[in-house]
């Protein structure tokens, strides 16, 4: 696995963070901007990823997943500003399963 790096205020495993962002991009069908910060609350099992500050109100919509993943967008620009994942381990497992199914179907 990759080494650790500081992203925002939380040290995250490089490989895990990159794989998670790629998986989220695939499931959401949109390229995500480079994150500016990660906040992981291990006790609550919640991961919050900030991509940019919104210019207007921030709107939250559920992602098309079984896991509780909320995608926040800027009301003014429509750009993805943040993602919140509750139940991180289950969400990562689900995202990986979706990617594996997509890859198998493409073969």
C-alpha cells in the first residue's frame, strides 16, 4: 500500500484515498476535483471530503448507492463541493463491488 500523506487535517493512506475517489467518480458518473481536505471521524465511522467552498447554498443529494453517501453541490455553479460517507468500510466495499461488476461487464 502507499505511504501516508497529509490531506487537510487527516493523514490518509495514499492508495486508499485515491482508489476511493476514483470509485466515487465512476459511481457518480462525474470527475471529482482534487480534494482540499479529508475529515475522518473513526468513532462515528464518517468520512467528509471537501473539494471546494460553495459560492452559494450547498445542496446535499444521496448518491445512487446502498451505502449512505451524500454528494453536496453548489447551488450557484452546480459543481460538486463535498462528499460525506457514513459507514466508510461498507461504502468502500460497495464501491469496489460496483467497479468490479462494471469491469466484468465490459470484458
